[in-house]
């Protein structure tokens, strides 16, 4: 018997990638377990995306019918959430999780527009919900091979563990202290305790810190069940086996460095900040980005290095921002 999940909401963040979004929405129609809600956050606020989501909503209602709300009411499963400004992935997830929470969701399955869900994705996640409140399903890469994700975060340095083992043991899960919003799955209780994702990150490290915070209040795990696949080909440097260094943009490079300031502030708030060790992590992060420029993004060396430096400088400003406060819990 397929196990359902009480009020599971999918939260999708999209921006100017209607073709990828259409592919994801099409894959959702093949799910063996119907989601309670599907919240599509449109950071572009595009009429084209609005039409695409409206057509998808009609298909969903025809396939699964409307969804139950508190009392005897029925509403459309699909909720379109256009944003007045582009808040990046971080702002989109904060708005999307907030909307789903407001609607009454009890579980949140978050993802970008450049993935497709596996038919049994939600069904496979459901089997872990009686044991864990934060679950990261496994993914396939765009070429159909396994996608390795760095599930262990070295907190004192503020960097992913580059040598964490890739194989699962017989339990089918392993502990993690981070999260990836490309398929992260978490409960309402966790959101109530740690608050919404922090929109100030704009892009990068927002999901890492959300997973770090979640691991402070519950046991977070990655499971071996494959629940989705990536659909966008990204240039990369194959580092042997399933590990690789992917191409990125100068905008990402800037935020990779700048947002370490936010990361440090969260570590300070939870007693995990070690200045000298964290500084070593910042040096390692900058070195990794320079290696990425030399190995994968050689055409961006002249623009990329200034972005790394500027992000580093701005991260120092965040460390000394007297007005900064962490995201507040939704329930005390």
C-alpha cells in the first residue's frame, strides 16, 4: 500500500526558465502519491509562467481533484505565488515555505525548476516520516548517473566535507548537518522551531544554514532512495568517481564569499563560531573558487577574481553589522 503524507506541500522556485519548469511540472503529474499543495514561486512575475502554471493547475485538478482545507472546504492544489522583486533562490524559498505554512502544510518538499521528480519520489519520502523530521532524498545527475552531494558540513570551518563517504550502509540513511533546497524535505515542526529560510542570502549557503539550524533541533538524514533527477547540463571538472566541480557564475562567486558573513553570524548565535578556524575555511573557499575559475570557468578569470574579492570584503561588513538578527522561530 502506498503511504501518503499529511498535507505535503511542494515548493518550487522559478526564474526565467519556463522550459525547465514545464518539464518539472510534467513530471509531477506522474507522482504515485498526490501532493496536498504545489506552490510555484515566480521570481520573474512573468505572464508566460502564469499561463504555464494555470494550465498545469487544470491538469492537476483533473487528475487528483481539488484538495481538502480545514473544515469542509475544497481549493485548487496549485498555488501561483508571483513576487514583486526577484529575491533569488533564498527569497523564493522563504516566500514559498511561508505561503505553504500559512496554508497549513505539515510537510515541505522544496526544489528548483531544473529538476524532475521521480514517480515514486513522494511515496519514498513518506516511508521515513515516522522516524525523521528532515529528510534529503538522493538524486540522479542530468546524465542519469548518481549525483554526489556533500551531506556533511565541517561547521568550525564553514565548508562542506570534501571526503565524506559516498556509500550508504545497510540502514539506507546517514546523518547530515546541512540541507540542499534541491529536494530538501522537512516538517512543520522544524519550521516552527527555526523559522523560515533566510531571504537575505539571496543565493548560496541559505540551504546549508537552514540544514545546520534544523540539525540543532532534530536528527536530519540523507536517504538512499532516489526521489528526483537534475535536468540542466552544467559544465564541470570530473575529479574522479562521482565527485565533480561544476561551473558557476560571477554572481554566485560573489555570494559564495559574501554570505560567509551571514554564516558566521548564525554560528555566533549558536556558539559555534571559532574565528581562526573559520578564517581558514574562508581561505579554503576562496582557493576553491580560484581553482574553479582555472579549471572550469577560464573565460571568467578577469571578472571572477574581483567578484571573489568583493564578496570577501562585504562578508567582513556583515560580521560587524550591529543591526543583524537571525530569523525568528515561528513558535516559541
